[in-house]
C-alpha cells in the first residue's frame, strides 16, 4: 500500500468580502521535500499557509497530514495539535527568554531531555554556547537560526515558512538559506516555503508551485518550470524577457529574425514570442557579413543601441530593431558598453524561445 503524502491539501478555498483570495488550491508534499509557494504579493500565499497552520479557517477544502484530516471531513484540529512548525519573517522570538528558553518553549517532557534537544539543535545551527544569551544580544542571522531551532525542536511533521529570510542582509542570506535547507532535510519534515523571490525558490525548492490570483498555475521542478513556462507571465516572473509580437499566417510569424514557426495558432491570431536577454546574442564576428547562420539561430537582425548598462557580472544592452522599431535587450557577460547609436547584428536561440497567444 502506497504511503500517504506528509501534507495533502485538496480544493482549499478562502474568500474575504466576496473575493476569492485562495481559490480551489490543491498540492501534496512528501516527507523531506521542500516545496516553494511562489508568487507576487497578494496572490494568496500567506493565507494558504495560515489555513494549513490552523490560524485561518478555510471556507472549503480538506487538509491532511500523513493521510489524516486536520481540517475538513468533520475535523478541525487546533494549531497545537497538527504537528506543524512555523517560521515567519520577523522571527517572533520571546525577548524575555534566553536563547535556550526560546528553543525549549514548545518542548514537553523531562528537563534533561529538553536540555539535550536544545543543545543538539544549537550545535546544528552553529550556536553552541549561545544558550544563556537573550535575543537582543544576537545579530539578525543568529536570531533567524534560533527561530529555526525553536520551530524544529518539537520535531514537526510539517514546517511552514513565510518569507523567513526577507529580513536578512543580502550578504547573510545565502549562507543562512543553505544552513536552513541542510537542517530541514536532515529533520525529514515536509516543508512549504512561501516567497515572492524566484531566486530563493530556485535555490531551495525541490518543487515550485507558481501561484497567481489565488490559484496554482504551474507546478514542477525548478529546472522544468523555468525552461517550460506555462504562459508569458510565468516566464516573466523568473527573469526579464523580450517579447516579439506578430501575426500568425500559415503557421508562420514574421519577426526581425525571419519567419518563426507558430503551429497551433490560426491565421490572423496575434502571438508573442518570448526570449530571455541571455539568449539574444550579439554577433560580433558577422557585422552583417561572414558565414550564414544555422537554422537554430535564424536570420541575423540589425539593431541600433539605445542604452547600455554594466551590472557587475553582466552588461545589459538595449536595442531598437530596424525591422519594426521594436525594443529588445541583450545581456552580455562582463563589460560591454557600446555607445548609443552603434549598429550591431543580433541572433536568437530559437530553441530557447517560447510562443504564446497574445
């Protein structure tokens, strides 16, 4: 018999003032799996988390942990009975308690066993010897690790994390995320992480659930969801994009880079061909001459530089295309800052383009 998912959410909905904030949402998470609920502010991510935690009441749906309902089907367990750990962006440490007191707060049993668990967790988050300190004596990164240890102390079956790293300095964030991920994996909890930052989701998640207007619009491994977006908005959520617009005719659409195959779009249908700046290549060797391009790269197109900016690890070069006056942006590794008015030839990776109805 197949084991039940650690966390299973079915047809979950919540309305406020007649508006569906969460709309028929379903997902499953296995033990030891990290799923990121990713989306813009206001799309219903945090409301979903609160309903799973038990601090918000759904209008409909079922929430199961290890196959047993904690809400729905006639049950409504309080938060403390669900086996769920919580981490929020403000850490919510108790200022009057020591670090050890904070970590031990949700533990039950004999004092000796609680002290052993506290020492174990403080060592695993590299805070040995910090037990007697108080939260105000700690840095932001140290407070975050105490909050993580406290949430994991009772060995929750499900860990819910709402933007837990947003209050950290960028220089600290990567190291803290890696420490957190290692500890969560070791504990074996099912993890649901809410974030609006694609980089964070790509870095931490086994699976990303992309959310928009209360619904999950796409789910998958980070590689798959990045390289096979369900629509233009999904592609644009993960990176800057260029959009080439045209009209499909005979399953072809005219673009600055020659005719593009657009099968499945009827004659006269407006289409959008999406390509990321890193896949728009400047042909430094050709300059309008030289060998013909491969079929994959299409026809070279001439553009005039309108602006160039250096961003530290890459340069962004903006163009106005001769073909139709459209604006496109290419990213170039390192330093490349042509002057406005310079004319260059561009190529595209056709296998890296996405075609969507306009």
